[in-house]
C-alpha cells in the first residue's frame, strides 16, 4: 500500500484546515495517509512514497529551515509535491515579476529595496493613488502587509521595511467590493473556484481575519487569465491556486500564485477532494515521473 504524508504546522490553533477531506478518497484509491508537522523530528520520511506540502502556514517565519526540511525529505526517498524547486521559486514574490515578463498581467508593482518617505511619495505619484499596499517578499496569511495612506504619514510602516526589499502596489478597490477570486488546479487541470471578500473595515480576505468565502463559477476572462498563468509556469503541478482581482478597467490581474501551501477550500466543491486524490494518484503512477 503506498503511503502519503500531508505536511502541516505544529500548532493549528486559529486556522481553517480542510485537508482531512482528501484522506477518504485517497484511501479509496489504496493510499495510507498520515498528517505530520513539517517540524517533526525523528520521522523516517523514507517510509513515505509522497510527502505533500499542505497547511505549513508558519513556514514564512523560518523559510530556510523549511526548505532544508523539504530537501531532507527528498533525500530520504520520498517525492515532495509540489517540487522543491517550485517551492523555492514561489517563496519570494519576485516570481510575479518573472510571470509579468512572460506575459501574465499582474497588479502593477514596484520593487524597492527598502522603504522611506521618498520611496513612498514616488510610489503614490507613480500609481496616481492615495492608497498603497506594501508587502514583504516572503509572507503568508497576510503577515506583514500594510495599507499606506498618503495623508497619514504617522502610520507609514517605515521601520518595518527600512532594511528589507518589498513589493509596493496600488490598493485595488475591487477587493473591497467584488473580492478576490481563487481558481484551483489539480495536476494542472481546473477544478473549482471561490471568491473571498474582506469583512467590513478590513482588507484581508483570509478566513482567519474574518473574510467571507463563497463558491463561484468564474467568468470566462478569469478562467482565461488562470490558464495563461499556468501556461507561463509550464510545470506539471499537483496543485496550484491562482488568485485574481479586477483592475480599475475591469480586466483580471494576478495578485498571487500559490504553489507551496495554499488552502484548497475543499468544502466549497464537494467533488474537489476526489479530484485532488485522483490527481495525486495519477501523478505518482505516471511513468514519466520516475515514481512507482
């Protein structure tokens, strides 16, 4: 019987984790599944055929240790999904700049190596906006993201970003209205979609911050944008989540592409856990992978 480990975090308190829903369909396909923290010690990772990165939602606090653990797992003989090189590429938001160079529409972005008043004023003028978003290059769960208002300099997060590179973008108003669309792909095939909207007075769409989630059937332009994004990545991936928002002209733009540990929101499509299970089983049995 093939064995699979789902990687999670040691303390799941306060998080919404749905990965258990994929275990019954995997078991129906003949898999044994165990859930383990990525920080667990004294684990013989070689006992697993596949180790799937799932709810490792504290990895951004120790990214080097996280990548080292993935390498350790791979050396033990288990197949890591998504692949380590994909995770390394997706770890820093500079991947968005690469996608843009490949023709993917992203939110307009600047990439300063630090933040000071001059950088902010130039950014306000560049984007012709009164609100900016500053994000660390490595982050998850909206950690470290700041909304910056031009006429509230006493709230500018200068100390936070004074010595680190970041991404600066205009605040996209549609997030507060239409919301942020997430499209999910298993083995590079479209599965399902949701839209996330922040609670009143907030900009964060995650459930942990009070965001509201609902299942949707994406409009054609969103589906096309998601497909173009996957084509630009051009890798066979067990899972991918493409997060899209609408720019002021109504066109979709990528806000994030989550390839490391995205929530897959299984409850919002009852068939999605089975699709995920079939994708994993198919990828592990595919002779081109060199596995099984």
